[in-house]
């Protein structure tokens, strides 16, 4: 009979081996999006499917389930050990609902979908992607049924990314957006528009890259424990806190395309590097949720990276990289350009006010797909209709419309709402950070960003999955998520920019 220490050691070894497989799979997934030659797609899909199936079998076996049940009875576990076991048992119960065959099928389909999405984007033709997407949606509906749900099939998939999130919770949040953001947007549109002409010159790729690396270093991203590369769609992945990969893309004729993607992914990367390494493979070594993850990227991208304080320090440095393009542009003009509000087509390049309409459009389409009230062939038309309704713009083609995001090719249905939740958490966290660090604004204007990173490490990163998003928010700020912080933040910011 094993004692508590032996049981916990057995549990740790098993979960860390499963993590080894999952992270090896993540390396292959990263390579698939960054370096893999096109002809390798079929074999890569097979490799990823095999690894996914193996890892799934390890964490759904009856012997593992029995081990967790035995550990749950142990009184000698520390608080952290007990929390790891509790979370693992929740994961086990959920994972057990999916067979190894289903997991393998999903992994194969994800590779197929991703590669057809790449081809469809290159040829600007949604019909190339549609057949794979149809299979993916059918499989996601099946997954929702296997997970089981009470009110809406979308709830089952939301829970993968944001534990406890439901349609009943999100609908009022998006209703608030529909109520409060259009009047603000109308007021801004009625004011004289600020110019962003300074972004639309020729900005050589290498200088953009070099400045982005400098900003990431200043933020605290550890290049001894991570790297940045190019990809079709910017993303972050982690193989351990000591090996975090971020990616970006560059448009030499639109500087805005690269920099904020770089800062955004850098925020994700800092969170991954701040997770406790001694909890590798265990729940407390993982991020709290995608909403909290997104709060970190949006805090750095927007609350910091689009602030006047941030550019007071960084703009003179940017001018040295691009003297011909920016020397005659004032800091005030550049700052306003960073925050120009204008309804647009591309979510990742949207301003802070219109961004949430992009998320809401995807949320409404995903719900309809899971409900089976929207046909695959009708997605582009519905997409274009909603863009016209909410933003008054129309995609000129599939690439700037329905094909712009990678998420559906990964099967990531339920992911998009975390972007809005993350922005709301970011505003609330940043408000608290300014209270706790009394001279934070002054520090930022001098390029001193380490105090903020230390605050995030202490308040958020170190806890891993110990708390739910709501619990963590209440612990850090004294209250649960309150969208009023975000609304106050953007009203204050944009009243200054648009007078």
C-alpha cells in the first residue's frame, strides 16, 4: 500500500509524462505554422493525431482515475497538492467523455482544416475551406453532445476555454456592448477624425522586426526562455516556462500591422514565462483560463502599448529606427494615430472601441453553427451581413472576411468570447495596478516596466489554475468582473483623443 507521498509522486510522474507528449505535439504544431513545407501536411497530421491519442489515453485510463480517487481521500496533502488533484479529477471526468478514437479523429481533422484554410487564404476562396469546416463543425457538435450540457451546446465548448462561462452569462455582456458602444462610436465618428497617415509609408521589414524585439526585451520577455518568429496568423505557444514561442507578421506598408501583434503576443508570452516551473505538467503550472490569458495580452497591447506614457519613452527610439518616415511626426500625432477609431474589416488590427463588434459577430455565428441554424455555405453571407449591421463595412473578399482568423481551422469554437472577457479583465487589473503602484505612470514614461511585470507575476501569473477567473479577479481587485471598468477606461481615453 503506497503512502500519500508515494501516491502523489506516481500522480506527478504520470501527468508530467502526458505533458511531455502534449508539448512535443505543440512543437510539431508550432513548426506546422512556422516552418513546415507544404507537402509535409499529411504526415504531420498523422504524427499529431498519434501523440494526441497517446496523451489522452494516459489521462483517461481507469488506473489514473483510481489513483485520483485515492488521492482525494488523503488528508496529508498540502493545499497546492490538494488543488492539483481536485483540478486533475475535474479534467479526468471531462476527458473521459471523449474516446481515444474521437481525439485522434479531431487531431487529424485539425491538421486537414488548417492546411485547407492556408490554401483557401492563398487563393482567396472560401469554398476550398468549406468542406473541411463542415466536418469540423459536425465533430464539434458531437463533442458538445459527449460533454453534455444543460442549456446550450455552445456552453460545453465554452467551458474548455473559460471554465463556468455560458451563453446565459455572455449574452448580457454582449447586450451591454450593443447598448453602450454604438453611442460612443457615433460620438467619435461625429468628431474630426485623427490621422494615421504616418503608419502608411514604407517601413522595411528588418527594422520593424528589430524594434519589436527591443520592445519585447523592455517588457521583460526572456529571449533565453523564448523566441519570436513569423507566421500567417500571430500566436503564442509554450512548451514550458523556459521555452515560450511567439510569432508575428509584417506589412512593410502598414506599420500598425506588426507592432501591436508583437506586443499582444508578448503579453501572452510573459504570462507563460511567469507560470511556476516547479508545477510543470500539473494544473497549477497552467494558465487560469483563456480569458485571463487574454487579459495579459490586452493589458500590454492596449493599456500599455497604446498609452501616451508608453510612447513618451518609446517614440524617440522608434524615430531612430525610422527617421525618414517619422522625424517630422510629433508624439501627439503618433499617439492619436495609435488610437484612431475606425470601423474596419480585420479583427487583429481593430481599435479598442470597434474590436468587440468583431468578437460579437463571431460569437453569434458560432452559436448559430452549434445550434444548426446556419448552413456552412451561408457563413460568408451572414458574416458580411453582420459586418454591415454592426460596423457599416463590407468585406471585399473572403480573405478580409470569413477567412481572416485561424481559429475555426483549429476547431477552437468558444474561444472568441475570451477576447472580450480578456479586455474587460485587463481594464480592471490595470486600474488596480495603478492603485497599488502609485508612481506607475511615471515609471512607464521612463521605460521602467519591471514593476508592472512584477505585480502581474505576484497577483496573477504565479497562481496558475489555482483560482477560477472570477475568483482570481475578486482576489486581485476586490470584486468580480465588472465591465464598467472597461467602459470608463475607453470613455476617458477617447474623450482626450477626440475632444
